[in-house]
């Protein structure tokens, strides 16, 4: 079975908790996005993704379209279409 989507937790996996993702991880993630779609989940808000993850990613736009963000324990979903758009939000 071919896996087309790889899912990661942000804190403690792609970056140290509440810290910016480092350049090595950014490069590795960009290489992965060339061959797979990637979803990243976190308990943090979307603003935390912007500060901790997206700011460090430096990714080509066509690769961002293969990246899916799930902040606040996946109660929100963002995808890239010329900018990051919120697809859904479940308020608890």
C-alpha cells in the first residue's frame, strides 16, 4: 500500500516545543513535500503555526499546496490557495 499523506505533530517532532523550526528540518520537509502530501497537527492556535512553523519553512508555492495544517487539536483546518485559508473550524 502506497502512503500519499504523512502526518506530523509540530511540538517535539518538527520543532522543539514553542520554538521555531530549524533550517535542517525545513529543508527535509521541503524535500518530503516534493514526493508526498504532509499534514501537521498541534494543540496550538494558527498564530503559533505562523510563528513557529510557517515563518521558517521558506517553501515554494506549489509545494505549499501539498501541506495541510491542523491547529487546536485538529478543530481547525487550513490549506494553501495563493494564501492560507481556513477550511473549517469547530468551536468547542
